[in-house]
C-alpha cells in the first residue's frame, strides 16, 4: 500500500506524465495524418500509368515503410504514457479508499 508521503511524490509525477502523454498523442496523430500526405506524394512521383499501380508503388516504398515504423513507435509511447497515468490514478483511488476506511473504523470504535 502507498503511504501519504509516497502518494504526494507520485502525484507530483503526474504533471510530467500528463505532458509526456500529450506529446506522445500529438506525435501519433501527426504521423497518422502525415501518412495520407506521404501516400499522395509517393503516388505523385511514381511513373506508373494506373492509379492502382501508383498506389502499390507508394505503399511498397521504403519511405512509407519507415513512416509506419515511426507510427508503431508513436503508438507504443502513447500507450506507455497513458497507462502510467492510469496507474497513478488507480494508486490515488486506492489511497483514498484506505483513508476512508480508516476514518470509518475510527468513527465506529
């Protein structure tokens, strides 16, 4: 169980965790949106005649594959930050429950 001093320390860590989560989420959203532009740019540089062939070129292009790897890492970082915040929230709620139970026990004695 977490004591009061440790809880304060954990809550102080929430602000940087919130900022990290916001940064990770914005990065993920940016990459998802840029992905559409990248496909269009790669299709535009293709020498293929049909739209299907240009699209195939774009999706198979090494630059697009690298972008997908970046998206994978962005999602991983966002999820890590999200669950760090969730853990902090859960610890706080556990502490509150313990405090309420202790007050209740004192009142009935």
